[in-house]
C-alpha cells in the first residue's frame, strides 16, 4: 500500500461535501475518482495534497514516497521557453552530465593515484547518470512535448505568453518527466486532442508508479484504470475494474438494493395487514397470534430506503419541421490567417438524419469551419448551400451566444418572448436551475452552468440541423450520457466537434477527419474509424479506406434491382472483401513465422549455440511459442477459407 485515506470528511459551512471517505491505493495501481460535478472529487485531491484540511480523517503516504499533482488550471508565468521549462525537471541529470565532462577533462591531465581516484569518481557518476536514463533525457523531453501536442516550432515559445490550456499541458509534461511515485491528475485530458489523449493513455498504462485520476472521459478511464472510487451522496464506494465494469456493477447494485427494499416493504405491509385482520377477530387466540407477529415484525432489521440517483438534465431535442434530404453542401472551403492556410479546398456533403463528428488535432480548424457555416467568420473561398427548410441550431463551446449582462431567466425570456413564466421555469428546471438560481447573472456562472443554459436554448430552438462545438465540455459523465441519449433519439441532422471519443462512439454515424491533407470521411462511429485507419487497404465501400467526401463517393448503379437488393449486395461485397483481407493477413503471418522458424532451426545446428545453454533455451522457447502461434494461425485460416 502506497497511499491510504481513512474516514475523510469535509464540509464548507453547513454544506457537507465528503462524509467518511475511505480507500487505499497499492503500488503501481491506476484508479479513478468519479462522481457528478460538485461531488467533491477535486476537493478530495486537494485534501490528499494538503492544500485543504479535512474536518476529520487521515491521509497516510508510505514512507519515502513522492507525490505529484496536476490541478485543473495553471497560471505559471515562467520566462523560460516551453522546452527549457521541461528540461528544468532534468537539472540533476544535467548537473551529472556537466560533472562527468569536468572529470573527463581532469583525467586527461592526471596520472597515478589521482587518475585512479578520478576513474572511480567517473564510474560512480556514469552509473548514476545511466540509472536516470541520462543518455536519453533530451529525447525523453522531446517525446513528452510531442506526445502532449506541442510541435518543434512551439518549443521556443515563452511559457508566460501561453494560453491557460497550453500552460496546463506544460505542467502535465513537467509532472510526467518528474516521475513521482504517485500521480494525482485532475482532468488531464481537458486540453488534449485525440492523438495526445491516446498518447497519455499509453504513457499512464505503462507508468512505473501509481495514478489517481479525476476525469469525465469514459474511453480514457476504460483504457487506464483498474479501480473506481465513487463519491455518491457525499459517501465513498470502491469498485474493482474500469469505468464500464463500474457502471455495470453500480446498476446491478442499485437494482438489487431497490428490489430488496421494495420486497421488505411489501412483506411489512403484508404482515401489518395480517396483524390488523387478526386483531379485528377480537378473540383471545387471534390477539395472541397478532401480538406474536407484531413482536417478530419489530425485530426485523429494517433496510434503509435506497437514495435516489441525483436528478439529471432532461433534454428533448425535436425539430419543428423536416428539412430536405440535402442538408449542407460545401466545396472549395479555404481559410487562412496572416497569410498561412489553415485548410484549403475542403468539401463536405451532409444529408438529413446523419450525425457527423468532425475530428482533428488541436488547431486544425474544426471550430473555424463551424463558425464559417454559421456566418460568424468569413471564408477566403467557399461554395456553400443549405438545403430546403434547414433551420440551424448552434452550440458554441465559448458560449458567446450568451449575454453576460442578463440573468438566466432573461436569457431565455428575451429569446423566446412567447413563453410564459411557468414554461420558462419548467424548462430551466429541466436543466437543473430551480428557485432563485434562475436569476443568477450569466457572468457569474461556471462553465458547466453556461453549458446547460446553452443546451436549454438549443432545445427551445426546435432546429432541424444542430451544429455543436464541444457540447460535452464541462459536463459530468451523467450529463454526457443524457445528451447522448437525446442525440440518439433526435430525428434531425447533427454536425459536431468533440474530443470525447466515447461520446462520438455513442452518437456518430459518420466521421470527418480534418488533417493537413484535407477532409477524409469514414462511415460509422469512432471504433469503426479506428479500424479503418488501422486497415486502410480495402476500398471505401468495404469500409476500410477513407474516401474524400463528395467527389470520391461511389455512385449508385444505373439500373438497380431495388434499394434493398443493392444494399444487400454491397453488404455481401464488404463481407467478402473483409474475409479476403483476413485471409491475406493470416497467410502473411504464417509466412513470417515459417521464415523465422527456419532461421531458428539453422541457429540450433550451430556448434557455438549448442554449447551455450542460456542461448539454447532462449531459442527453444521462441521456437515453441512460434509453433503454437503457427498452429493457431493455420486453424484460423482453415475456418475462414
């Protein structure tokens, strides 16, 4: 055990946040703290770090262990460059390197005992240098920076001039390079694009230490953690497994608790009815039996009524009119800033009923595309057509459509003057604004509260084409799941930007991947996109190769035998191409294994190998492993040919 929290409680005034939270973390364990916004997740991390004192309870860190903490926001105003800021973490290694260089120079001029002393000193320094990965520390710094989404052009930028998100990434990079025994990470993926998040997943899975994460990225949690610490109604509960395991177990437990309580209530009601009936007979024997039952009833160990799940948002997205089949058509979309092209000649074609996710690296221009479509930014060049009866509803991640000088109530009433007070209050209650909360100024709201106001306005718009820019930002997991369900049931068309891969997986029917080379289209959700990126050899109709949107889309046959027949034919063709692809991969692997086995057989025949027991065992072990894999590959091949 490297860290333990025993009976942690914390309240701010009369507002209880944490009540008797206990858990422990083992060496190398990866855990997540989950709960709704405001549950106390960040507060718990700050208590562990000693930044906030708990009202009761203890935090115990194993002797000699180090701990590092990434908060959600950073305002570091270092005058160093990004590269220098991360290189500073390696100052001990740099000092060792400088000391080794000094000793090397001294050895050239020394002799006798002095030289021998210097040699011993140099050997000791070099060993320490190697133990700290000294020969690769610069490449390690570069690897972390690139992994977190910084380009080599960014390395020379001054930290004090960076945005808040970039500063957080710099702080995360310093922490990862410092390699403490325990990492505490509060929303580490908030400012990372998909590639950087995937890189961080791999880094943390292989991290030689313990990790505690607060995050709303369910895909990320599923990949990294093996323990969930849930804060629910101020209390802590520990679950083994990743987030999906936790969600299943949590639902099962709630169902079991609810059924057990309801069964007990039914039994109590039944016994009370029997007792009342026995007493109504008004006979000595029946009264004694009633009293006996009453005593038994009083001895029942009463179950507590299960606490209801905290009420989430209620979103109903429904268009007021049906648009034409062609919703949006764009060709030759080009945009530059300060003479440098952000993207050129982008084309896209979106049809009614599609839910299209626009993805790409940070800075690729995704938000810019949405703003151009909404006429908030001019394009350098663009041919754009909206379809018949298309009514756009726009969700802006910066919430610039909200007015800071208005209250929440005024924000709704001014935009929808036909709604009466009761209707407005009911709508806001659906988005968790009740009582005097509706009179809060927009300028005073948190990011999550602003997001809920924007979603309320989006729902009231009854638009048939929703354009959403990072709609899950600042939403907790429960709220994300509610939004997912609303979009799945939505009968209109959706184009959105998101870095939440789980959200994309649940809602997208098509992916548009924005890269330096243009805009590539992939049918399906995020998992389908990953498969097609990994196996791009099969053509687009088979589902494995990205097709350029619009211009390279396959045309329908001129004389179809019927839409259903055509779709069945295309599906069968796709299955056959997939089968052939699997056969080829197996045949290639079989060939690789046979080639390697022949090499191993040749090695076993060499005299120098035959006398080297360790090498002989190594070759034999590899031979046996490859023999087993070869047999499995052949069985797999036989089953699909």
